[in-house]
C-alpha cells in the first residue's frame, strides 16, 4: 500500500479511499513517513514501527450511518496499518490498491 501511496504523492493523483465501515473520501497524498506507537516503550510487545501516508481530504463522499469519522474537508488523515482502508482508487482510473483477504 505504501508504494502505491508514494507514487500517488509523486504524481499528484486524486485518490478515492474506502474503509470497511462505509466511509469514502477523496484527497491528495501529502506526506509519507516512518512512525511508531510512541506511547509505548520499545520493549512492549505491542510496540510497532510502521510507515504512514498523510492524505489531505478534498471531499467526503460517503459516511454510513454509525460510521466513526471525525474528519472534515481540508483535514489530514493517516493511511497506515493502523488505519488501513479496504480499497484505494485513482479518481477516474480505477483500483490501484486493494486489501488482501
């Protein structure tokens, strides 16, 4: 997923991102970086180092009833293993990444 997001950032592609809870947003990739679950100590078994992409929201296409999403247009949202979508499309061109089942 991160390679696809990095390519989208480099090419300034408009993305449509789908989550399993019914949230669908559009936006542009802003930043790719390495991060961690910093609130945990490195020796904690739940400690995780991972890559994340930051996307700027340009449109909120769908919010299913009961979906927990607090973002607004112009906000930044993290895409990562901790907030992994089920599908990413390049607007007008189709699926560029899909979660493996």
